[in-house]
C-alpha cells in the first residue's frame, strides 16, 4: 500500500490525506477567491478604464481577450501539471522530487514563454486580421499587445510557481501574491492610461505596462515564497541529469491540459470573428459580458483549484473515497452558485452593462447575452468541474475529449448556424444550447466513469 502523505516540515497543514475533507476544501479555496479575483481583475480593470477612451478602444481591447486568454490558458496547463505532479509526489512522501520538479518546471515554462513571445510578435497582425479587426483597430491592438508579448514571461512564471506552492496545501500565499500584482495594476492603470504625476498619457500602452509590471512583482514574490518553503533546488546543483524525467512528468499533463484550456479561447476568437460580421457593438458587448462572466465565477474557479491538491494527494496516497467526497462537495456547491449567479445577472443585466459603456447598441447586446446565456451556466460549469478532477488525477486526455466535444464539435458549428439564421441573437442562443446539452452528457458520463471504474481500480491497487 502507498505511504500516507507526510506533512511538509515547514507547513504542518500540508497533509490533505487526513482530517475533514470539507474543512480542507474551505481552507484551500477561500484564499484562492482573492487570488483568482486578482487575476480576473487585470482584464476587467483594463476593460473599465479603456472603455472611457471610447468605443473603438473598447472594441480593440475586446479583440485582445481571445488571444491573451488563449496564451494564459495554454501556459496554465503547466501550472495544472505542476499542481498534479507535485501533490501526488507529496502524497507519496517524495519531497526531494517535489523540489526537483518545481525547479525544472520553472525553467521549462521560461523557455515556453520565450517561444510564445517570438511567435506572438511575428504573427500579431495576421492573427488579429483573421479575427475580423479592421486596420485602424489593429493599430490600437498593437499598442497593447507588443508590450504584453514582451512581458509574457512575467505573466507565465507566477502560474507555475504558485501551483507548486498550492500543492503543499498552502493557497494563502499564492492568493496574496496575485492580490499584490492586481493591486499594483489597479493603481497604475489609470495613471499610465490617462497620465498624471508627471507621467504622460499612454492609452492602450499604459494598460499593458501596468499589467506587465504587476506580474513582475508577483514573480519575484513567488520565488521568495518557494525558497522559504524549500521548494527549489540550490543553484549549485540543479540536477540537469534528471531534467528529462521532470519534463516527461510535466509535459504528459501540461500539453493536453494546455491544449484543452486553449480550445475555449480559440473558439471564443472564432465567435468574435462571427460577431465582427454583425458590427463593432457586438464584439464590444461580447468582450464586456465574458469579462463579467469570468468575474462571477471566481468562487467556482477557486473551488476547482482548492479541490485539486486534495484529490491529488489522496489519489497519490491510494484514498479514492476522500477524493470522491471532495468532488461531491464541489459539484453540489457548483450547482447552487451557478443558478444564483444566473438569476442575478438576468435581473441586473442593464445596470451592469451601463458600467462599461454608454452606447445603447453595446448595452442592448450585453443585456441580450445576460438574458440568454446565464441560464446554461449550471450545466457548463459541470464540464469545467470534471475537467479539473481528471487533470488532478493525471488523466488529462479525458478533459481534452470533453472540451473537444463541447467547443469544436458542437459550439463552433452551432454558433455559425445561429449567426447565419438569427445574427447576434442566434450566436448567443447557440452558446446557451450547447452548454446545456453538453453539460448534462458530460456529467453523467464522468460520474459513471469515476465512481464505477477509476476509484474501484485505485482501491484494489492500494489494497494489494
């Protein structure tokens, strides 16, 4: 039988294989609410202040969302892989291997970030032209994205470092790190966008600079915490002889998870292209609605992140019943919260839309989105929840299959047909319909698979 997880000598609460699963879930998830709110706030704050520059600028920043979110989502795959590998190693009592994988993971993601920067700068104009941006809009987009690409490594490295810290059972430190970054962004955004204190107004460039500087501070803080928690190898002995093994362990999860995460933003990019055919107002409304939507589900994202080390450690320790309890608790809350948010967004749709724009076309289409799509949130979020479960136990291929079904097989063709038949209304209606149908199918299949096959198999191996 696999050894019971050993608490880190620096963190007595690091053992998640004993004690109340509910208490662990609350303790790990609550700090992440603030951390994820901080991450989401970057784009929400940018949207709020840039909207004050004008309709064209709001449209321009809305075009950047699918691209920046695709890159963020793809590199987040490395963070998810780190959390999965490290938490299972902790569950198996292998602390030295945790240090090695954490260090090599940071080196690996730095290389990936550099490659993304080169490719992003090279393909910038063709990508945004393909999304439907006009030449005039691309000029504004370039002001933001050139700086964002140049600082991409500072955005990426904290994702992996924070994931290693969370694997130890500490979600407070990563949350505070991202709150620090978000606080800096909130302070610098209006100052750099509109100017003041002797600083010239930089518009879109100012928003990008604020984002990069905030994340740079997060990176430095994360490295300091990792050092304090003994999660990094000394520079004198980086164990490059085992770098290949670390890459294999991380990439086998990071690549499918990164591709899975990236599919959503890619499809959203395609939807932005479809909406561009309906006019600038449709693109801007979709940008506002999806930013508000993301902010509304901070708690569910926090639960998914808090759930992952619990599932990972207990899976590594051969305790599937505890992992299943964490899943039950998370999905139950998921349903209640999704329904509550849907009701609130439908009731307050117009006041929320008016916060971001005074243009009646943009407000009207944003309200339309909030009247149609939130109904399906309860089903869509079940898909996201199960993807987190399978990633945590090291089976990302299943998550990949779910997202392919939802986004590529169903959402893209249905949105295209909806747009052809009913314009913007048809696209939003298609999104809601696919969320509902796919969410139900994925939930029943996943519950069946996990409870009848995976847990039974693991339990029999542990007993042996």
